[in-house]
């Protein structure tokens, strides 16, 4: 066992002398590289917090922008649904779809078309004797009957304002 230890000690001593000799030969060059590596390491250590802070601020800004765009997209979709519902309530579906698709609607001629206007005779006098809720209930009952008839046939309710009611029938786009 001592033979192995002494052989190992000789190998270690030989390697130490070899490394020491190389360090003496390349000592000045090694000092130069070590000093540059030290300077670059210090520079890196000093800059790292600034780089991390800058990256963090950029990521936070991008994330905030993403959330804002997501919220605005959601609001835009909701507003589009509302405007589509409003447009479809004011115009026949085929007309509103053409208007959304092309931005214009071509005028058309129909050989047979009926436009119905109704107006309650003496509405102002009648409503002056009723409470606002009674007027609303009366108009609601009357126009609910009209709406049921309009929906049963090939008609389109154009407008209801106060006591005026307008319906179109006979055109090929009147079904909503």
C-alpha cells in the first residue's frame, strides 16, 4: 500500500512542477486575461440589475397593452352585437345584411307592395284623460295585436312611434 501512496505522491509532484512551470512561462499573459475576465465580470454584475429591471418594465408594458387590447376587443364585439340588433330591428334582415356587406343598399322596384299606416284618431284627447301608465298599457295592448298579425303574414313592421304604426308587405325582403 505504501508503494502505491509513494507512486501517487510522485505523480502529484510531477504534475505540480509541470503546472508551476507553465504558469511561470505564461504568467504575464495569464494575469492579463484574468484581469480582463475580472473587469468584465464586475461590469456584468453591475449591469445585470438594470437589464433585469428594463426587461421587467418591458414585459409589464406589453402585458398591460395586451390586457387593454383584449378588453377593447371585447367591448367592440359587444358594441357590434348591439348595433347589429339595432340595425336588424329597424330594417329587414336582408337589407341590413346588404348594408353591412356593401355599405349601400340598391333601390328596388316591386310590382305589388302594400304600405300600411295607422294613426289613432283623437289620440291626444284620449291620452290627456289617461295616466301615462294607462297610455302605455293601451298602446302596448294595441300594438301587441298588430305585431301578432304582422308576424303571422309576410309583413315587416317598419316603425312604431307614439300612436303611429307602419307596416310593409308584398316585397320579397319583408320577412325579417
